[in-house]
């Protein structure tokens, strides 16, 4: 008993140490700590960082490890299964059964003697030997008697093993597990595409907001200079006070717009950090610059785009292919239920019993002897071994059409997946058409807004010169400045729309991101 208690305590300690080690390996947070220096980020660097640190993507990649473990689990079902078991039973009240001893072990009844036949008598008189057969009375049965089988304490210890020799479900399970592993990888790739899309749009949004803020700063500086010059001119009596007040109102409005734009940049940067999985406290410095020529180059792609499209370039299509393969294997696995299974089995162990628990734990084997009060050596064995091996064949005959109904469900599920290909292809076609049209429209709008911006810039420049030369009105300058700011806003809005449309177009074409897996 002491040894048993020690083993139990050792198991508890080892379990605690294993749990402690597991908890020690579990981080409190998966977010990288912020550094004091700003992080320089190009678009590609932001994407690479997100692919490594985005928590949703990391969680999805854990499914790949789960799928890999699932493959190993299915493989294990085809390997030998060995188990060791044992137990001790206290039959504190032995079960009794009624047994009629007179029916099978009563022996002979009372001896009634024997009777010589005339032939036997003559043989005796002639000197021959005669064998007499005694006669007994019929045994009277005492009736069923209660009898308890076994002893109070019983124990057993055994090793059993089995090896599948033929089981179609095991082999199909291995194929399905590999397809499941591939599905997990493709789902991770799908999440990667989504992360790249989100980071790209957030990065472009921050770039556009930053450049617009820089332009607003230049506008404030220019208008502040104009206001100062006008105030000096007013002091000299060449302009009215109303002209100064109009410019002051315009400058105040521009500064408010600049403050709002600053807050919007902070929000855009926060969104970018979130999409990257970056600590919000980490300062960043975007190194890429907006270049409309990159967007203009998309016209060449649109002109060369044909009607033929390889749907397998889209990760959604690849995921659906894996789901179809799993559904097909599931139908085959359900059909395999009609096939027989054959297993090789083996068992070896010991069974013991004793009136006392201490005697049971003595484990007395075949060489155990005991001395009787008379000094005679007798067998004192209380544990006996056993062993067997064989083949176990199971042939399904009739299950009430359960497997037939199960196969029908699998076929319908496979048909649903097949229908999904048509829906997905139609959706991809529509998405490609919409993204192409959207990109074309945004590029045209961008070209228009760029021309409007150049024109509004020139009008504002001329109006300022005319006002300074005394041949133009202050109202004309304010109107030109208002039109210029509106043209700037429209230009940067259209620029962002074009960049977003470019990302959507690349995603629809399946070229936004290609995983190395």
C-alpha cells in the first residue's frame, strides 16, 4: 500500500510540473512591445509585419497545427493499439447461487447388497469366479443449495493488443485527414489575402490623409501671408477692413479644417496599426509616397485583360475544392460501412483471489507452497495467468437501412458543394466586372480632378496677383481659395478611391497576394 501511495503522489507531482511548464510557456499577450524609436514602414513592410503578427491570422494558422495533429491521430488508428489494465474488487457480500448437488455430484445411494442369479450360482458351484454387482438405493436429492463462488478479494492485471488488418474507414480517414490539412492551409491563405487587403487600404488612407494635411499646412501658410499683407495694406488705407475680415474668416476656417485633418490622420494611423497587429503606442513613419503614375499604369492591365479567367487563382475557389474533396471522401467512408473489418487481437494477464486483501497483494504464483498443520506441503497459489490471440471478423448484415440513409445525406452534402462552384464562379465574374468598371471610373475621375486641381491652383495664383496689384477684389481671392480647397479635397478623395479600386481589382484577379505555401 505504501508503494501504491508513493506512485500516486509521484504522478500528481509530475502532472503539476507539466501544468506549470505549460503555463510558463503561455505568454500573457502576443503583442510585441512598443519601442521609443518610430518604425519606418513601406507598404510591403507593413504587409510583412501584419502577416507575422496579426492575431486573427495567427489564430487561423493554429488550425494548420490542429489539422496536422488530426492527421497524426488518424494515422494512429491504423497502428497497433496496446493497453494495460488492472483492478482490485472487494466482494464484501459474495453473490450466491442455488445448486442441486444431488443432480450432478451426489454419488451412489445406500448399499442394498446383491443377488446371485441361477447362472451365477451354477458357475460358483462349478468353481468359476463370478463378479458381483452391488445394488444401491436411489439417491434422495436434498434440493437446491445456496453456494457462493469465488473469494472476497479479487484482482486482475492484463495486457491487450489489437491490430487492424482490414478496415476501409481507416484508410479513407488517412486520405481525408490530408485533405483536411490542405483545407486548413488554404483557409490560412484566404485570411492572409484579407489581411493584405485591409492593410493596403489602411496604408493608402493614411498616406492620402498625410499628404492632404501637408497641403493644408501650405494653404494655411499662404493664406496667413496674404492676410498679413492685406492688413499692412489696410493700415496704409488702400483696402477696406471688410477685406481683412473676410481673409481672417477664411483663415480661421482653414485652420479648423487643418485640426480636423490632423485628428483624422491619428485615426487612420490607429486603424493601420490595428490592421497590422501593431501596438497602438508604437510610433510609425510611412516611407512610401503617393504616385499617381502607379495608378495610371493600371490602364494597361485593363486593356490587356481578357474574358478568360482561371478561377483557381482565387483562394476562395481553392478552399471550395478542398471542401468538395472532403465531401467526396465522406461519401466513400459512409459506403465503406458495408465492408467487413478484420482485426488481430491478443490478450495476456493474471487473475487472482484471496479471502484477505493482504493475501491478494502477496501475488502468490505457481511455485507458492504452504505447510499444513500436519506438516504436508500443499499448493498455495492465488494468481493464475491466462493468454489468448486470434482474429476478429465483423461482417455487417443489416442495420435497418441506417447506412443507406447516411450515404444519401453524404451525397446531398456533396451536391451542395458542387452547386457552390457555380455560385462562386458567378460571384467572381461579377466581382471582376465591378472591380474593372470601378477602377476605370475612378481613374477617369482622378484624371479630371487632377486637371481641376491644376486649374484651380492657377486661378488662385492669378487672383492673388490681381488683388496685390490692385486690379482684383478680395472677394475674388476668397472665392478662388475656396474653389482651390474644394479641388484639393476632391483630388485626394478620388486618389484614395482609385487606390482602393486598384486593391479590389487585384483581389478580384487573384493577384493581390500569393502565398509561398
